């Protein structure tokens, strides 16, 4: 029968993307690592990892086994830590996806402090404004902005946030400040591809569907901010994403209270069937601390 050590070695091979790197991390010989992996596959009567001289790749069975067993081993390590049998509980690999502006504005400036506090924890960031399926893309944690659909994910709110319309003073000086939806429709916009249709309040308080006039769209929220600052058009932005720009005047809010769906909290999400582990807990605490002054 396979042992916990065999399972830990399998996880090390996956997370270090190879036998040699896993051997270095576990302070074992490559031969021992290969033997444990082969033993595990023999006991399970299935191939877990496709491997050649350059790389390893999980089989479909290996992907399922890694996701489930990894969480169980982490929970076991946490239990050992609680009773004093393990000195370091926060290790392994944490996969996190989040929007670019959250990463660049809030996470990156403080990331060194987190790394110093948890030197044995490896982080794998998937930074994108596109929707990421947490389960299908094997992410441990997702940071999302906005209203949540019934996604089956466990959620904790990090901070309240609203979306606003904004533009650069240079753009307003050249094109004027819109005062109603008709005028707004005549202006240029810089948008994420999925932001071109908005629901806005008119002066009578009725919700109207608004189609933004765009010369170009940008798939990255940080680049969209820079395009707005450069005067290319009006943008819809999370307010906490552009606090600095609002304070220094490089962007100004226009037509406040016009957005029908302005509430856009920042959420910490993880899969429904995932176990709570120390690494997800400490990362939640870290993320929560980043927004304490917002």
C-alpha cells in the first residue's frame, strides 16, 4: 500500500514540474522520487503523470487525484501543526487568480512582506480580467470584483467598492463634460470588451441600456486606466482602483450616481468542496489587510 510520503512526493513532482526539482525540495535522490511515483501508480493501477526527459504532465486521472489529495495532505499538515507536531504549516503551492489592477495596485507593493512571512509557500498568480473558472482551471483562490452569480464558490467579502465614470481633464477640456445620457452617447469611451453595454439612470431615474461608443477596447484593466489618463475617452472604473488618480487629478469623476449597477465589492473565493487550509487562511488575512484603509 502507498504511504503518505508517496503522496507528498507525487504532489512535489507536480508542483515543482519535474522529478529533479521535487527531489531537491524533498532532499531525496531522483531515483527515490521516481520509485515512489511508480509505486503510487502501480498501487492505483493508473498513470498519474506523463513524463519524459524534459517535463512532466498530469494525466486526466492525475489531475483529479492531485486536486483531491493535495487538499487532504494540506489539511493533515495543518492538523499536525495545531498539535505541535509540525513546525511549519504554511507551505506548498497556492494558485491565485485576480484582476490586473488588484495585483498591481494592492498586492505587488506588499508582496515581499508576505513572502518573508511565509518563505515556504509558493504562489502561482493568474492575472487576468477575463473570467476564470476556478475549478476547471485548478485555482485555489479567486479574487473577483462585482456582484457574484450563484457560482457554487465559497465567498468572503474583502472590501466594499463602487464603479464610477471617469475621464482625464485633458479629455473633458477638449470634448466637454456630458450632462445627460444623450450627450454621453456622443463621447468616446475606453472599455474592457464586455463593458460596451451599460445600464445607467437617466434624469428621470429610469434605467436605460446605454451602448458606449468605442474606437478601441482593451482587455487589461491597468492599460485601460492608462488610456483614460492619456485622454482617449471616458472609462468605467472601480473607485478603489483609481483612488490615487482621483486624488492627484489625473482622472476626475463625471456624472456621479448615474450608474444603475455601481456596487462592486471585492471578493475572496475558493471552490465549494475545498478544505480550509492554513495557506488559504493566511492569504485571506493578507488580502484583507491590503484594503483596510479603503
